[in-house]
C-alpha cells in the first residue's frame, strides 16, 4: 500500500513539473500563434458579433437576437 | 551635497524594521531568527543563474529583436530593452530578490505604457478624447479590465457590449486570447508581471523611501471589496448592456482615453476617473507603500484571482519555519497576508505572486510552489550546487515564465516609448508621425 502511494505521489510530482515546463514553452508559442492568424481562425468560430452603437454610446440591441 | 532618493529603496531587506508594526501586533514576544548578513531568500548558484538568464535572453531576443527585423529603429530599441531585462533576470536569479528587481521592470513597463499609449492615440485618431463618432465606428481600444463585463451579455445576446472591433490590434479577440494565455501560464501573476496598469500602482508605491501612512489599524477585510465590486459590475453591465466600469469607475481612464466631456454627466464621470486615479494609484500608494488600487479596488484583479486558480503556481507558507512574526503582513503590497491567513499558514487568494513576502520573511518560510508538490525543505542550500535541480525549481520556472511573458508583452510598448523619448529630445515632440 505504502509503495503504491509513494509511486502515485512521485508520479504526481513529475506530472506537475512537466506541466510547469510546458507552461514555460507555451509563452513564446502563444505569441507566435498571434502572428499566425490562429486568433482570427478560432475567433470566427465563436458566435459573438460586434455591437452597433449610437453616437451617444448606447448599444442598439435587436431584442429578437436574444438566444433561446 | 544633494541627497539622492532611490525609488526602490523600499526593496532593501531592512526586515526587522519594516515589519515591526505588524510583528508587534501578531506576536510581540517572538523575535525573528534573521541574522544580519545571512541568506534567507532562494538565490541560485552562478552557473544556474547564467544558464537561466542566457535562455531567457535567447527567447526574448528571438521574439523582440527578431520580431522587429523589418524596422531597424524598433529593432535597436528592442535590443536595449532585452539587455535591460537580461540584467534584471540575472540579478533576480543570482540574488533571489525577486520583487526588488521585478519592481524595476514592472514600474518601467507601467510608465512606458502611459508614455506610449497617449501619443499613439493622437497619431491614430488625431485627438485624445473619444467622440461619439469614434464610438459608433467601434474605434475604442479594449483592455483586459472589460473582459468580466463582456462574458454574460456575450453568452446571452451574442453581442459585444463594448464599442470595439472583434479582430483589430486592440480589439476583443486578441485581448481575450492574451488573457487566456496569461491565465494559463502565470495565473494571478498577471497582476505583478503582465498588467501595464499595475506597473503604475507599483511605481508610486515604491517612490517614497518611507511609509507615511501606517497600516497598523488597517481593516484587512477591505481586501474583499474588489470581489464585491466584481459581482456588482458584472450584474450591472448585464442589466444596463453597457461596460459600466469603463463609464464610471476606471481610474486608468485618467491616463488613457476618456469620452469627450460634452455634458454634465460626462464631466462627472471624468471627475470620478481623475479622483480615483489620484487617490488610489498615486496618493495612497505613495503614503502606504502598498498597491492600493490593485489590492483594494480593481475588480479585474479579483476576477484574475479566481480565473488564475487554473494555473498551478501558488505562494505557500512553510508551517515548520513560520514563527508568525508578521513581517510579511506589513509588507504584502496587495494586502494578501493577514493574521488569519497566517494562522492557517496560507496567503489569501488575491496574492499577485510578486515575491515581496519572500524577501522580508526572516525565516525563508514563504516560497513559490507548485500545486501538489511538497515545499522545499532547506531553502537554497538543499539545491545549491545541483545545477538541474536549481533550474527546474518551482520558483525558477515561475519567474522564468513570468519574465518571459512580461518581457514579450511589454516589449513593443517599451521599445516604442524609448524611441519617443529619443524623438522628444531631438524635436520636442513625443509624436513619431
Ligand atoms: S489588480 Fe487590476 S490594475 Fe492591478 S495589476 Fe491586476 S488587473 Fe492590473
Ligand atoms: S502574498 Fe507575497 S507574493 Fe503574494 S502578493 Fe503578497 S507579498 Fe506578493
Ligand atoms: S511567513 Fe515569515 S515573515 Fe511571515 S509571519 Fe511567518 S516567519 Fe514571519
């Protein structure tokens, strides 16, 4: 039992270190991705649109657009 | 002879004096076991410091200098900035005084933002105050502080309630992805390494050498105010279909852009922005030597405290070493350590991973830690001389990721501000075009 516990603790610690190293690598990767147009590609799949605003800054919302 | 004032003098390890007021309150009998001259912070050996710094230099050089190869002036300014960051990185790793040198980077970033943003708007639009036409044209740059207010209306109505474009440089999606990336990689560390507004708060909190307003009787429950404000603005924005924080409460409107004051209501809003900026970002940080705007007001900071939990880095207190002396309570810039959290050997969820508490703790009891990984026992001595163990220590990995993130995100802003300063010296104008 003790050995199994020790194994899982060691595995968890290794996994956390691996995640930490991957997160370091994710930083430059993320900024590269910005230049590659991926933001636009993913963004277009997300159903959100720009608002229409009056000159006084009020959002002109078409209430028919409320999602069911 | 004229006496020079070092704005970062506060970062010096004058531990026993700096933490005196909180220590007396928490545990008057307990004298800290700090021996003057002894090392408490987690420094790195020369070899691992050089290795980590060189790696950072390569990454930053590639991203910032390489990324500007079509513009020689920006390339040169970026090279200067990369050298500046490299020196700071070496000092951070070698000395272990993370907050002292981070503070220099973070303040420079905040100042560069103000110096660069206003001239940039003037160059792009020809005027600073936002007009009705700019709003109707969706010509308003979006900042991360708006994100919590956009989520619910976005989900319900499928529309952005902020007058910005979806894909422009300072539009919705670039900012959303940037925030997502920051949250994954450094979590709440965004508030000490990535946010340009926080840099201003930090700058003013470091400017005076001495604290003028004691926090001896400070009510630490006030640190929950940003969470309450977050709930209010999210609900209010949903009901009003308007980014209400931007219209009424954002202190940083005073140094970015604001709506052209054409009627009394807008004059009141503008007055509020200026009063909040002067009070929370300038005067209180100057007097208390704390980041009062970030610790006691900013709702995005509260949002990031919650969202940042997905990131595996934490700041933890070693219960075997902590003597509850309270030195860290008096020094935490974001009010994240209190008597109650210390009693549980914890820091509050609002901790911005700045590293200040680690510098002032006389026992080396506070560490950057990885979730699920036991705290390191013997501070720096346990790993000293063991190169790879130092390189992959949780604090090394966190500081590396945070400096890399902060360096890249601030790079363009700082480099262009450097060019503007040069231009100002030559022509008397900050505008490049
Ligand atoms: S609390 Fe707000 S202003 Fe301060 S650093 Fe965080 S996001 Fe920026
Ligand atoms: S708890 Fe420590 S690391 Fe966190 S914000 Fe306070 S001083 Fe900084
Ligand atoms: S963590 Fe360090 S500074 Fe804070 S109370 Fe414990 S021993 Fe004192």
